[in-house]
C-alpha cells in the first residue's frame, strides 16, 4: 500500500518549514512568490492532499459557502443562463480563496434553511430576495455571514451587490425613443403590477422605463405591460400579445432569455425584426450575440457581480474590513441587429 504523503514530507522535499507549507496551503502569512511556487511544485509532484477534516476541526470552518436562488421551481435553474454566468463568477472568486460552492434553489416561502446547519456552511450568497420575503428573517436567525444579490433591501446593515438597473432600463427605452419608437411594450415578468414595488430589480427597471417616457413626454400606458414569466416560453408567448397591441413597434424585455423567445415567435409569425418590431433584452448573456438577428441588450458584467459578492462574503468570514456594504455595478447598452428606426424617426 502506498504511504500517504504528509505535510512533513512536503516541507522536507521543498527545504522549508512545516509552517511555511501550511501558510502556502492556506493562503496565509507572508511567503515569497518564489517559495510559494516551489512548495506548490512539490505538492503537485508528491501528490500531497491537505487533511481538510483536521484543519476544519481546528478552524471550526468548512470552507463551504452556499449560493441560494429563490424560485418556485428549484429544479429549473437551468432555464436561465444568467445563473450559469453568476455561478461561474462566484466559483472563480471562491476558488481563489480555497472555498467551495453549494448551489441550491429554494421556495423562499417554505424553506427553513436547515441545509446551512446540516452542511455547516460558512456563509451564504442569496440572489433575488424581495423586501418582504420570509427568507430574510430565516437567514438572519442563522447568524452566518451573508451577501444579497439583486435584492434592493432597505436595511443599510445588509451586505448587498446590485446593478444600476434603473439606468440600464432608462438607456434602453431612451434609445428606442431616439430611434423613433413611441409605443414600446414592456415584458416585465409574471408579477401583479400592484405589487411591483416588492420586487427590487423589476421595480427599478420599470422605473427606468417610466423615466425615459416621462423625459420624452410620452404617456405611460399600463396596457403595454406584458406580464409573463422570465423564460424562453414566456417570451415566446409574449409575442402573441405583442402583435395584438395597437401601433406597438418595439418591445423591451427585462431579460435576454425572454427576448430570445420573442424573436423565435415573431419569426414564426413572419414578422420582421427590426423591420416591423425592434427588440431589446437585458443582461448581455454570452449567446445574445449569436441570435439571428443578434440581440440589442443592456449589458451587465455578471461574472464581476459574482466576483464582487463572493469577495464581500469571504472578507466577512475572514474578519477583514469592508469599505462598502452596498455595491452598485454599472451597465452599458450594446446595440446590435434587433433594433432599427421606428415610424417617428
């Protein structure tokens, strides 16, 4: 039987102390780059694996954090590639600090968050919690470090990472207006409009849409709000409603995924884009450039959103100072082929 390689073996082979090897493995202490590279080379050559259970008993940490996505259908996270990019950003940032990620979808109205204690998670990143969600109190009762993404919670004590959603929506709508569109439908998601203030991201984007209309002197028309799920199927069905609306020449979707569904359905209806309808999405997902025609969209750096959130969380776990409890990331408008001139250009 092959003898297990120990930290002593690594230290001896590298010609350094056991403490130095420990510092390299744990990313702690002051170690020169040349020594780090030498120790890492020896670790790889010898096939050394740190004794994580023993280390965790000493530090009372598991080096595990949870990425939590509230959804009524936890098994359907794959429906929106936004979460793929976000997970990639969180995982990259966590890996750099030698942490691992558990991804879970929950029903926020019933979830007890028992999995946090069962897995002894060191912290949580929660995506898209609304202001009145019961999940907020449950997370706070756990007493673990937490960061909220895309949540717009009013309590200034919460650590949050958001996007400049209102500005993104304003820029998209203003661009359509500048192109000569006046009747602009909004694919807003499947929420009751009387409760939109409870849904931070959707509310901010809705306000940005209204800001642009008001600035241009265009009356807001609630009949142009298309309330269907943020999904390919939701967008596909939205096109049925779109073609029924009088004089509408453009649609702004609050997600790229829904916009792609709109494009597919309009094509099947022999409606030209951007000839008859201009379409704008939101997110700039990696496949948005490859739709036919390529999708005009509000761009956010989803990977950076994940990086920022995980840095904020791990700094809490490590007891490091954090300059800002709320970080707002910028947006950009990427003009491609799905938008063109409207009748008032």
